[in-house]
């Protein structure tokens, strides 16, 4: 909650389209990035969140998070956008 309040306090009043990069990181040998776009010109405002994943080791990811080592081999790459 503190980070959200700080973000809002440091962001100027939005009246058009604003895009923010929210996250960029390396994860399980690959890369993950995410961004958000806010279109304040319409009522209600339109929000879009996009995430990209490239080259993430699926075996390591599943083993660490779902105790499913060996269930799926290879790398995960893709994009997800939600509006």
C-alpha cells in the first residue's frame, strides 16, 4: 500500500495516455517484463496491463513453485495483455 501511495503522489494528474514500465527482471535463466497503460481520455478510463516472458526454464520454475520437477522441460516464452 505504501508503494502505491508513493506512486500516486509522484505521478502528475493524468489526462491522456500514460504508459509505465512496472517490472523488468531475469527469472530462471530468462527474462520477464511488464508494463501498464492508462487511457484517461475516456470515461471510465481504460487500463491495459502487458507481460512478456522469454526463455524461462519451465522445469526449474515448476520445481521451485509447484513441486513438479520433471513435469515439463524446455523454455517458456510468450506475451499476455489484458484490458
